């Protein structure tokens, strides 16, 4: 199963690259949407794999060199998997809309941010991702083995940053839901400060 998933992920990535190249080269938007769908499928597969395995590892790069890795396990890893699944699902649904109803999809995107509903959805989604990332940091800290005092201080800093992300994400979700279900109250307040909310 592990090797099957590995080759499936490679195949989806290769398909995405092929569709993007062909779509751009021959000016065929449907191929670009298929590329987006392939990337979304890759996100879904990776996310489900991480959720099931309860393990996730990411290389830390600096100046194009790998200087270490962050290793997550348990709930922290599953939260990363949840984020990958949400991201992949969003790409797949967006690509399907672009493939089958391109004009309507573009019209929805163009008009989305002209209304409180569009801003509310954006704020809610950003809030969910921000709060989820904060939870991973709160649970795992720096996700590296702390071998000295500096490492422990770094770990504490990441956990505090996680709490901040949870608070910010929660605030964005509250604002987003208010804009979706009761926009008049919030838009009245925001209209005094931000011209995007008439």
C-alpha cells in the first residue's frame, strides 16, 4: 500500500505538470483545470495518507539547502492531513466548476468579493486554516527534538505562536460567520474603517 500511494502521488504530480504545460503551450484552459484537479487529487491523497499514518515530516530549507526536518505524530500530524484534504478538495471542486461551468465559475469569482458573503467565506476559510496550523504548533512546538536550552526556548516560542494563530484564526472565523449570517452588523462597523465594506 505504501508503494502504491507513493507511485500514485508521483503520477498525479506528473499529470499536473503535463496538463499545465500542454494547457499553456496550446492555450487550452480545460487542460489547465485538469492540472489543478490533479494537484487537488494529490493533496487529497497526501492528506488521507497522513491522517491514516498519523505521521508527517517536512524538510526545513534555508538557501536551497536542507538543514533539518520537522516531524509530527499523532493529532498534530492528522491536523496537517486535514489541511491537505481541505486544500485538495477546494482545488478539485474549483477545477470541476471551471471545467463544466466556466462562465458561471468566473462570474462567481468576480462577484464574490463585492459582497459580504464572499468576504465571509474567505475569512472563515482563512480562519480555519490559521487556527488548525496554530493547533499543530501548540501540540508539537517546533516538531524537532530539543537537545539544549536554546532548543527548548524555540519549542516554547512555537507553542506560543500556535496560541496566537488559534486566537487569530478563531477571530477570523467569527468575523466570517458574522458576515455570512448577519452582515449588516459587521459591515456597519467595518464600513467606517475599510472602504471595501459599503
